[in-house]
C-alpha cells in the first residue's frame, strides 16, 4: 500500500485489521464496550463511531448480546464480535488468524460468506487455517511446513502440481501432504 511502517504507523494502522484466533476481546468489557473501544482505537469519533458500531451490530446480529461479556458468549458469537471489531474502521487489508477454529459448520459457512463479501468489496484478506477445505475458498494459498513456505499458488494450481495417474484429482489435503513429502525427500543442503 506504499506506507512506510517506520514513519507512518498511524496511517498503516488505519489500513489494517486483525482478528486473533484467541484473546482479541476484552472480557471485562461488554459487547457494546468492546465495539466502542475498537472504534476508538481506530480513531472513529462521534456520529461516525455510533453509526459504524450500529452497522456492525446489525451485520453480525449482535443486538441481543450488547450488555453481555464476551466470556459468556458462545464461541461463534464471540468470533462474530471479534470480526466486527477488526472491521470497525473499514480496513483495506484484513488479517484473520484461524477465524473458524472451534466453531460449528454453520458458523464456519457464515464466516466465509462474510469474508467473500469483503473480498467482493475490494478488501484484501489473509487467512491462516489448518482446514484445507477452507483453503479452497482462497485465490492464492501459501503452504507452510516447518516454518517455511513450500508452495504458493492458486488452490487448483497446487493440486495440479501433485496430480498424477494414481491421483488425477487430488484434494487440497492430498496436495499438501504430497508437497510435504517432496520437501522431506529432498536431500539436505550442505
């Protein structure tokens, strides 16, 4: 985005959103207070802050939870709240760390609907996941093994890299396993 992080940290912060896998909400604050705190951290004020908070409440169906503590919410609702907080300032780039870990299949599908909607509005989203079927939803996938990127391509491109007569149409999980096996079979660099 052309922002120098050394000299323009505030400008960069306004462009980035982050949702941690855990610990991104404040348990001593209510749902409403978490939303308001997030809005304040990202510099939203006055009417704009209230409008954006109300928009997040509506989009993520948080109305009946506003006075609840995040610690007392079901995991899927907590994840919705965390995503709402990360999106409060309309970031251009959004980092999601295991956003669907531990949630039920319906909530997982709902999250991906939100994620795809954001992508269609031009938001760049980086997702970490252990669920290879979720990698299928992405435009590009970086497969990591032992802290190194071992492959970077579209989901179909990664599958084509490992397809052969024995496995002409591999799944993402099969592709990931094959690519790891190839790395493990390489001789160590001296």
